[in-house]
């Protein structure tokens, strides 16, 4: 669970467990670029999940994966949102191991969440 509050200006102060970080907006949107914007945080979630999913699977199977290097970018938004993800695997991997890792990253939890039908229940409280 993440909690957040306005720090000042157009800056959100976010907290998860003992970690604290900022989200902001670029100057062209009225901010001062104090941190990643919300879209970049979403891209970061998919990037991190892809890397960690590949690494956990490789460790469990004994694959010599040094890193899954990942780039994610939201290409378009709307009823048919498109997100581009580029993955490359570093390490002394066989073609079969690379193919299996390619299948595994398609099942990372954030990938599955983003491809699902998401419903957001919002409760507004006083105060």
C-alpha cells in the first residue's frame, strides 16, 4: 500500500513501508520536476516487475542471468492504451533459456494487472 499527500506546489510525497519519495510534474505542466511524474511511475512499476520476475525465475532455475535490461514507454492512452516494453537479457544464456525468460516476463504481476480489466473503487472522506 502506498500513501501520499501534497508536499507543496505540484509535488506529491509518497510513502511505502519505510521508503519515501516524491512525484512531480515537469515545468511545462506547472511543476518543477521534483520527481518522476505519475506516468513515469507506472512505467517504472512495469520495468521493475519485469526485471525482478526474470531474475527470480533465473535464480530458481539456475540460469546465468546477469540482468534483464528493460525500457518501458507509454505510447498512447485511451480505450486502447499501448505500452512499449523492450527487454534484453545479459548473461551466458542459451537460446532456450532466453526463450523461456521471454515467456516468463509476459507473466510478471504488473504486466498481468495492466492487461486485466481494472476497476478502481474510490472513497472520499472528510478531512
